[in-house]
C-alpha cells in the first residue's frame, strides 16, 4: 500500500505498517462473514486506515521526524481515499 516514489527510500514505522496491513485483512474477512459482522469488520478497517493516516502525520512532525512530510502526506491522502470508499 505504501509504495511509490515519495516513500521508497524510507522505512515506515511499525505501528503505521501494522495498521496498514491489518485493514485489508479485515476487509477480506468481511467478504465471507454474515452481514452484521461484515459491517463491523468494514468499520474496523476504516478505523485502522484513519488512524494510520493520522499516525503518519504525527510521525512527520517534531524535532526528529520518523517520516518525511511528503511521505506522510502521501499515506494520509491514500488512507483518506480508501476509508472514504468504505
């Protein structure tokens, strides 16, 4: 999910990577679940995507940023777009 020229040379923090990896797993599980559980799983996936975007922005701030501002903005934009489709 986080591939491209803006984040290529950087390592994504583990907490952000975990959130970004967990969302597709939940969506895959939602496909084969009953409707009520599927709705709950989609909501969880949307929450993980939203939190990943916010965490990326936080990681780009401060005295010793863990991500570049360009990479964080790219992650935030992608997660917002994907969360909006859920």
